[in-house]
């Protein structure tokens, strides 16, 4: 029976922190957890959640994952703790790492996450920053592997803002041998440093295409993926982004350009009729709610590796 492994790095701040073998092992563990073929006892272990951003799937999936492992979760709401009053991260991290066995942090600046990791003596997991969403990417690739039975040489087309989700897809795609296409308006491309890291992983840039043409990007794709155009913290940019992203709707005409057996993903929450139509979201190609469920299973797998 497959067992959790100790990961090479102490923290999971970026998709870049895992190797190809580690990602595949986590995906296989997640599959076993999902099928109830694996039981890991984390009794007595404590997960601390520090969420500066609101959350549904990430928060609940981490809490349920920890409960299923036999551990407990402490929700450290910044508005009801000293974190919200401006206590230095280095103080918070050093204290909490004496109470908790692992911390999952959801915040804005990626540098804040790195500061937590610098001062914490326990593992820190990226539960989302403005730069990356690596736990989401693990669930995405689990969903894709479930559908196609493989990952290598598949084509994933992401339509929308080159944001944290797109960044993590690019890094994971580079590690796993997946071809990534990003369709976004000018000025909204993925992070340049992320692209550079991905090219470093692959040794070339043949796996990555960035275009302003959604129709071109969708042609013969295996997976069509989108996300909200305005992320948390960007509310003041909403009207501007709505104008800039006009024409980037994931609708049936775009789906028809992909391969016949293509699937549709969205990391949620979705604004139906804006970045994706209701028809596509509820259509037969949608695996969006399987994708959401898989957050739970990859979180179990990831946590179990930090407890091994």
C-alpha cells in the first residue's frame, strides 16, 4: 500500500517546491484517500489556519482533511487575534510553531508567506497568495489525471487573468510535462519570474504559449480552465477589468474548438455569465465540482506527507 513520504523541502510555498515525483506521489495518495484505500493517523496533530483572505473551499477542505486524518484545526482569524493588530510576523510565527504542527496561510503578499516560513520551525503551506495557489493546482491535476489517465503531453488552456492560479498551473505543467496555454489581454500576463522558473524546469519554452486570442488557445485543447477576472483585493479594478476581459468568456463556442473529449474546469467561486456561461458550467464537459471535491483529497495527501 502506498504510504506518505517526507518531502524534500520543509515548506510548501510554491509549486516549485515539489519535484515531479513528489507531485505524482501526492496525487496517488490523494486517489487512495478518495477511494478510502488509505488511512493515516494524525491524532494529536494540530493545523493552524491563518486566513487574511476570505475562503470557502480552501478553509473547509483543510479542516475536513485534518479531521479525517484524526487531527484538529485552529482557525486563527486575524480580526479576533493579535495578528490583526499588527504583531510582527516573526513573533507570531515563532509562537504558533510551538503550538501547531503545521500552518496553512492564505494572504495577499507572497513575501508575507515567506516571512512566516523563515521564522516558523514547523511546515508552512501556501493556502493562496497573490502570486500562487499551489494547493489548487494539485487538485486541478488530480482531476485531469482522473479524466484522462495521464498528464504528459495534454494541453491545458487557461482563459482569463494570468493570476496566481495561472502561475501555479504553469509551474506544475512544467514539472509534469503538460502543455500550458494562457489566453489573456495585454498587460495581464502571468508573472515573469514564474515563467522564467518554468522554463528553467523544462529547459525550453515549447510547453508554454501565451496569447491574446482565446479561440486560438482553445483549439484542440484537452482542458479549458477559467477563473474570476477580479481577485480578492482588486475590487477597485473591477470595472476596468470587466472592460479589458470583454471577449474572454468561456462559452459553448469556445468549448466547441477544444477536443471532443475536453473537460472544463473553474477553481470557484464563479460569476456565471461573466467569465463562464451557466450552460458550460452545468454542461456535460464540466468537472468543476469534481475539481472542488479534490481539494479535500489532495489536502489530506499533502498534510499526511508533512506528518510522515
